[in-house]
C-alpha cells in the first residue's frame, strides 16, 4: 500500500470520459496535481451523489492545476452505461477510471477482497507523483468535494511555501502558521 510521502507506482487503467474509452497511466499526469476518488460501484446510492458533487466543481479542480479521476472496480463500459442512464452521472465530465481487476484499488489500500469493491478513498498526488493526502472511510459515508478541493489547495500551499503550514479549516487567503519554538503552548 502506498503511504504518504511515497511516489505512486506505475499503474494503468481504462477511463471513460466525453463518450470515449481510452487507456491511461497515472504517470501521464506527472507535472500536475492528481486527485483520485475511489468509490464502491456504479448504479448505487451514495456514489452518484459524490460524483455529481465533484462534477459541480470540476472546473475549480482544473483551475487549481489538478485532474480529478473517479475510480471503481466497474469496467469502462459500465461507466458509459451509468453515464447514459443516471441524471446525476450525466453531469460528470471528468475521467471515470475502470479498475475491474482491483490492481489500482489494491495499490492504494482500498480494495475489499471479499466483495471485489473499493472503499471510499480520496488521494491527492503532487506533480512529482508523490502521495500528499489520503482519506479512507466506510461505504455508507459520502464525501464532500469542496473539502477535497480545500485539501488540494492546502497541499499546494504547503508545497509552495514550505516554511508555513495550514491550520484546521484553512482556506486560500486564510492565516497560516510558521512552525517554531515560539508557537509551542501559544496556540
């Protein structure tokens, strides 16, 4: 399983996007930020709410210099069928990754062997291909795309201003902290 601060391995999968299916490698995204959003399965209940939530602010991820890819263990053909049928998924214009073998899900530690599904896991990878944030939780708990975007923005800030860190709830333009002995016990 990939850990924070480690480079992601060379992984590939098919994606469905804009009525096309093509093969990609995660290394294709080196040089830009990458957000992977794993979810259990197409044609389910919580998943379309999450994917639509992300679709509503996909332009903000792009403006932040990031690509967003949702990933499930379904095939790209199932992604297309879901995209054709679901009103929520029709809003999705970012790549939908297909991981039917579970190899990508296993690499990120979200694969449920007994079920052949992925847990809900969100991973932010920097332009060098290094994992910066991860969040994994139970299947019944939906995620907030704006919170994922906030974490991406915080990771970008820390990368650019390495001497400063982002406190809880930080948003771009908010106050940051400069770690040092003078802050101990003062916060």
